[in-house]
C-alpha cells in the first residue's frame, strides 16, 4: 500500500512539473507578442532606419527633413538647422504608431473620413529607399481621435488626438531655436558690453577670471549664470509674418541693450539685444539669420555691471584653514601661528576656539561695495 501511494505521488508530481514546464514554455513563446485584442500597428519602423521625413499639409506648407552624418537637417522650405531632440521625438512617434481601432478593412469611400484630401501626409523614406506614406484625415465625430491610413493600405484606422499633435509639426516647430550655438564646455572667452565693457577668461585651474577692464577675481557662479542665459537664449518662432516685421522694426528703432560675444573652439558668436519703447526685447545673432523677439529674462539678465561679476569674498582660502594670521593696525601688529591643534602668539598659547571663530568670520567676509582706494586695518592671512 505504501508503495502504491508513493507511486501515485510521483505521478502527480511529474504531471505538475510537466504542466509548469509547458506553461513556462508557452509564456516564453508568447513573450513580446501583442495580445489578441491589441489595436493594430499602423507603422513599425526601426528609428535607425529613418533617412528622410516629409510633412505635407493640405494648406500647402511642406517641411522636408534629411539625415546626414547622424544629424537631422531641415532642407525645405529652406535650409535650417534642426532641433535634434524635436526631430527625434517625431521619429519616435512615427516609428511605432499604433491605431486606436480598425474602422474598415477595405474602405471604398475615403471622403467620409477626410482621407481623399488629407489634412496632412507624412512620408518616411527608409535607408533602403522604401517610402511609407501616412495620410491623416478628419477628426472622429467624438473628437477623441483622427482617421488615418497608409497610402497603399485599404484599411482605415483611428489614431489618438495626441498622436496627431505629435505629427502636426512645421519647420518652425522643428528648427533649432538657439540664438547662439556655442559649446559651453569648450568656452574660452566671454565678452559683455552692458553697463561697461568686460571680458572673462579661464585661468589654469579652469576658473573664470575678469580680464578687462583690468584683472580681477570673478564670481564663477555669476559668470556661469551669464553663460547659461546665453546658451538658453531662444528665438520666438510662434508669431506670424506680421510679427516678424514688427520684430525687425522694433530692433531697428529700439534702444541698444547688451552685446555679448562667446568664443569656443569653433570661433566667436555675437548676440545683440535691443528694447523698444514698450519694453519688448529683440535679438540679432551672428549664428542665425534674422531678428527675433526674445524674453525679458534674457534682456534684463545681460544688463549687468562689472561689480555683479566680481568675487565679493575678501579671502580665497575656502575650507583650507590658514596656518598664520597677521593683523596690522597702524603701528600695532599681532601675529598668530598655528602649531598642530594649537594657536600661538609668540610663546603664548591662544584660545583655539576664539581664533577658529575669527577664521570662520574671515572666510565668510564679503564686500558690500568696491572702492578704488581705501585705508584702515590690514589683515594678512597665510
């Protein structure tokens, strides 16, 4: 009896093991496969396979993008530098475009979907030269989606409204909107003409220094903030042709503001800011063609005086404590020397916490205003 019970248990365990093995095998086989009720894919193209994208709108505007040496460029309506992030986002949207649902397997009347004269046509050219064209038609009656189909596919689908928004781009949306295209990591010099004329450069420790109007210690954070504003300076491309004409007029008659120049390994680029009577700011850059309205954050951010960029710390010893202090006040002089953990004044041991408190105050000592000359006590820190 015991043997029969043991045999039955072995059979049950073998059956369970086989079922588990078969279930695991089936799961692996189905891994990566879409579920049976998953909406059909409209486009499935590896992102690395994209070579050209054409966006043609019913209104007549056409944008053509081509990839060369791994970088996207706008070639139509006119040659422009492309914003790589914006174009790559478009590529991602197109590479795996799913439908919400299938409307018709074999549509005979495309006019009811707005697909006989689509609002937009998106043509993707792959590396092998094959072209796939997506037609985007009318909104669905509920407004939650849009009718779409491939040019040589009889099926009609709906896609989500956000998917249409991701594809509804023009050269204005996809162009590089930077007013200056310098490499901030390779920057060697910054010139600024605002409330004076200043030049900043890097020393051997890769720290910013003021070179003109005379050599001075610079506040590195303030110079970095200036560089950030210049790097983030963007053109406003959302306006109409009339707005573009107003920008040209506003710049030509506006008061001259700041002029900044940046130099990296590729050369020097310059940005000029002007402000009109209504306090609108306009910019002209040597890196891109045209005049553009820009933000007050940029205009006001460049309108700085020399003292705004000076290092206001009176001492530069940072967190490395000095080992010697000398205080001169007229004929009076006091010297404090650190010996191990002790502070000495000659042969007299001083109160270490008191000297340390003085060191901490000196470390945090900042100027309120810079004067060309002055007098009073002199403190030497070594």
